C-alpha cells in the first residue's frame, strides 16, 4: 500500500531529520537568492535597491548579445570545461586503475597520498609556483630555455593557456577525483578477476573487459555531475592564475570572470545578473539533454 506524505514522514522521521540541515542550507543559499534574478530585468541602482529600480524588460539581455562578448566568453567556458571534464575523467580513472593494480600496499598508500596533496593547495599558491618557474624575468624554466636561445613568454601568449590550464587542473584534482573510482573498483567481487585469471585473461584484458565495463555507470554519473556546471568556469582557478591580464583573455576569459568585471569595472549589475541567469538556463538545458542521453545508454546512471 502506498504511503501518504505524512505517513512516509512519520515512518522515516529520523532519516528526514538527518537531511534537514542540508535542506536548510540549500534553501538559504540556493533558493532564496533566486529572488535576486529580478535585477536582470531592471536598470538596477544600488541606492534605490531592487524595489526602487526601474524595470527595463529584456534590455540587459539585448545589450549583452549586442556587445558580442557573450559569444566569446561562452565559447571559452564550454571549450575549457569540455577539456577539463574529458582529461580529468581519463586521468582519474587511469590513476584509480593503477592504484588498484599496485600490489605493494605501502607504496600504494604513499602514491595515493602524494596524488591527493595538490588538491589542498590554494590556486593562489599554485600561481606563485607557476610564476616562479615561467615568469619572463627570472623563471627557472625560462632561464634554462634562454641558454638554448628559446624565449618563453607564457604570460603574454594566450594560445598556450588552454593546455596549461588543463595540465594544472589534472595535477591539482585528478588524485582527489580518483577516490570515487577507487571505491567503485574495490567493491568489485574479486572472484570475477580470479575466474578470468583461471581462463587465461591477462591483467590488461581484465581491466578492459571487467573493470572498465563495471565502472561505466560511475563514469556516466560523475560526468553528468560535471556537465551540470559546464557553463561555470572554475573562477577560483582562472582568476587566480590569469587575473586581469587582458593579453590572455582571448582564450581564458570565461563567463564568471566576465560577470565579475561587469560588476567591478562597469558597475552594471543588471547585465551581470542577466549573464548569470543565462548561464544557469544553458546549464539546465545541458544537464537535461545529457541526462536523457545517459538514460538511453545506462538507465541506472541517470540523475532523474
């Protein structure tokens, strides 16, 4: 018999009570602030506030598209995030499999710890490390290459930054992302591997025929979570590494950094809010389409 809402609440009251802090968090920090989206349809004035500012319909959106900047920053955001998702997933899976295949437990623990440590390093610190290696004046790598007549101009060459950002993203987060895949691999019944070994399957065959197929639902689910934020550039990363270096904007300027400059330099809160709203709508569309595709491939991995 199907339980009513209150019967279900009474039956599992302790479980719902445990979820209450999370529900309150999302209501306060995610749902209540959505009322501020009204600014996207106003000629917002800080002194007059939301209730005193004049409505201007979709003028903010019109101006946003007329400037042409939105196309560039949206393309950069998509391009960088697709690279992040693709390469981070591949390297995280590869790390998880390598850790699983390592038989020396002591070495495995040391390697896992080392791969995890960069995740806890601030992007500001990573920028300082990067600057000490490749800055034009006295960078370690810059001076080494200068001896061979090679001039390195990292902070004035936008073309190299997509690859550099992907490298740093992998270095910083692959070890942490691998934890989920390691947990999935360790839950696989070892009897399956033993049976495959008896049948003459090599370690590589066991990885490709057993490990990866069993990991597929987890891979799809984690990719779906990543797609949900595909229109959100890693603001902390990109702003810490690029900052206001306009020479690098052609390949590194994403929606989040564009919104920040709109608010800070132009004081145009209406257009900044319109950009953020457009960002959220496009993200929802991508999640819906990706989830529908995932449902057709692996129904159990779909979010909804």
